[in-house]
């Protein structure tokens, strides 16, 4: 499929543009105003040592992205889709439970509290201070109010900023992540967009940045309306490599952490399979040959996520705009999912 740019930017993408334009400022504000509730969550985590992260869609991707960050601090963190927890639950006794919902009103959130009544160590993370979630559980509230545009952009950045508050309360150093928010990088995406011009599907993948890969995979699917899904790097190795080729794009995320070499090896293998490969790279290592690399300052963890996320979002929007006339306007979904 050959991509061609829209003659007029769709209303749905204009709405996303507006959300993205203020996501850094809102994220910095969210971090600054969440110290007290974040300390309460940190106190709970120090007591339980175990964290269950529940959410749906982009909110679950956020949970997946911060799992390794909590684990690095000695917290036994597990992220599950809230729908999975409802149908085949892990025990919640003795765990800190953090439920993330942009709206605080999704069907799964309402049913979970109805069925469990919550626990003293249940907390919320939301953009809407008047929502069911915020009224029902002590919650971290993001600045700027509810995200209006369809695909998650600002809400992801703010959610990560709220987690940064909790991680800082646990003793993690926030300076690098805050610098990435205050001094955003803007590398060009043109070559990456050209590399993906002929694909009919996209696979996003990472190792420690797998949650970020899942967030972008979801956004690509929602906006471009073609199969775009995410596989953790090891899982991509175990069989799904068979699908790779010139019409399946691969987007990888690499940071300055011990898994960087594995991501580079996957980039090489995917390129050898004939797939166009785009690498978002904050590893500080040389670019992988035969790939299109979008480079960032050397970073890991949330610093790498904050650097890469808005640039990946821009690629996501441009990719969709070139393929769909009314990208950003859902045809089968709603912003707040009120049914299961």
C-alpha cells in the first residue's frame, strides 16, 4: 500500500495535536502536585512489597511500561488487563493495587469495585478528579482534565509522570526523567515514515521498553486501522519471525540498559528478513546497519520513555494521516468504553 498525505488535516488528528501540545507542561504539573498522594502509595508499597497494576488499553500499556521500574526497586510488580483480573483474578490480599483509568469511568473499573469493594491498599490513577475512580479510592490526579481526543497521547505522558512521583517517593532519582520533559528532543521522523510507506502491518517490540512499544502499537492500530500489534522481543523470536518481510514493518525501542544488545540483535534479524526496521534509540550505541534509526540522548527508564514517546506519537499520527482520510475519528469505538 502506498501512502499519500491528506489534503486537509482531519479533525480527529487536530484534536490529538492539541492534547500533545500541552502534554509536557501538564506532565510536569502533575508530577509537582502529586507528591503527597504518591507518598501514601509508596508507604503502602514499602509495607506490602507487591504491586498489582490494573488497566485497559493505553492504561494497561502504562502498567506494562513501569513494571520493570518498580521491580528494579525491589517491588514485585505485575501488570494485568483489568478484564483479565475480573475473569481470572490474582489474589489481592497483601498487595498494593493501582488501577489506572483515564476517565475513571470504564465498565471494568465500576465492576471491579462492585465485586471486590476495594482494599485499604487500593489506589487510583486518573485524569478526572470527579470520576467514579477518584471518588472511590485515594487517587493520583493528572493535571489538565480529561483527554478529549480519541487515541491516548497526553494521558500516557501524564500517567508516566504520576508514576514518576511514586518512584521518586520510593527513592528513585527523577532528575533525568524531568529533564526529558523540560527539554524535549525533536529528531526528524521523515526517513522512518518513508521506510514504513509500503507496509500492510506493523509490529512494535522492545525488551525493558516493551510497555512503550505496546502503547504505540495500540495507537497505530486505532488510528491507521491496519494490523499493528506488539510482541516482547523474546516472544517475537519464538515463531512470529515467520511473518516478517517487506510488507511487515518493525518498530523497535532501545534504551541504555542491559537489554540493548538484544534489541539490536532483533533489529538485525528483522532487517535480514526483509522488513523495514525503525529503531527508537536512546542506547548511546552505534546505529544498527540496514535500519532507520531515530536517535536520542543516552537514557533509560522513564527518561527514555519521556524522550521517545512524543516522537513516536508524531510518527504514529503521520503514518495514520497518510493512510486514512478521517484518522483520529473512531468508527467502531468510543473514548470511554462503557460496556464489556
